[in-house]
């Protein structure tokens, strides 16, 4: 399936891109994150399982078990605080 994956804040900075088209067999957001981590390098560091990373699916906050559908938009971003 084809997805649009967006990256925000420090993740975008580390990867050097804010968005990419991804072809995947991942069933869930967690599976997709695992596929991206497997790329190694900045992906492995920025999206590592132990790092606090939030996800949105089609602009709705979700957990890792959210099911992906063809053409969806997935966004990854670190938690942010205001002040």
C-alpha cells in the first residue's frame, strides 16, 4: 500500500525531510514505525522504540495499533510542551 508519511520538529530535522511517499506492507502504525527504524541511520535514532514519538493517522492522534489503509497520511512527531 502507498502512504504519505510526514515528520515534524526534531524528527524532521534529523531526517532532513518533512514528508515522503512510502510503499509498505505494514498493517499498523507501529509496524510502519518498525519498517522505518529498520532503514537505520537517522530513522533508527529518531523513531527508536524507546523514544517518545506521537503519531497521527489522517490528522487524528492514534496509538501504534491503529490500522493503516491505502492512501493514508501518517505523521510522526515528538511530544511538545508549551510555556
